[in-house]
């Protein structure tokens, strides 16, 4: 919303448009459990997989 008032703080917003992401056709949920001592390594592995696109089917 900050971009709506770039020139001054004295403005009146009369309309706004927000682009929404399309709803996925399917949603898959995987429940994982990790021991506290390996949680950091597990989060890093999941983050790498996500950046590689392995979480998108």
C-alpha cells in the first residue's frame, strides 16, 4: 500500500486493484516431523528443494 502515497501523504484513494494468484487445481499436504537437533538441516534441505522447483508438481 505504500506505493499509493509516493508523492505525499495527503491523498485520497478512490479505487485500487489487487492481482490475485490463480487458485491451484490441487493442493497436496505432507506432514513431516523432525527431531529438534536436525530441524535446521531439514529446513535447509526443504528450502533447497523448493528453490529447485521440486515442490511443484
